[in-house]
């Protein structure tokens, strides 16, 4: 199950589930087993793989790397390498921004 970490769990073990192998980072996507996902969701530490709308909110507004316009929309993202695909509403250029 694919999840996005909202907050890093303060403890390495939650309800008997060992979280230490994952080295979670806030805002990152992880593919985890259902028992792990259930605990993280129940405690509010993670949410299900975000929709396009949620991704837009999660990613800081980016300016177009071609014309510099701020009228941009996040079209999607890739995880490897971690890049956001940002569409410019002004010139139509799609630029890639590193997700850090
Ligand atoms: Zn542009």
C-alpha cells in the first residue's frame, strides 16, 4: 500500500509494528505492507497516496523555469528521481523541479 508520511512517528515501534527499517521522512511516499499502513493511518502519521489535488497542496508553488511565471500547476510527480512536473499556465512549458 502506498502512503505519504504526514508526520514521522516519534517511536520506532508502534503497536508492535517495527517502523525502524523504513527511516520515514515527512512528505515522502512509501510502499508499505498493509499491517504497517493500518497502524500509520490509524495514528494519523500517514495518509493514502495523495490525489493530484493533494499533491498540488503538498508541493510548494513553483515558478516556471522558462518564463518565470508563478501561474503553474503541478501535473504529477515521479519518485525516482523525485521530480515534480509543473505546467506553466502562461507559456505552456512543463518544467521539472526536484522534490526535496
Ligand atoms: Zn512559463
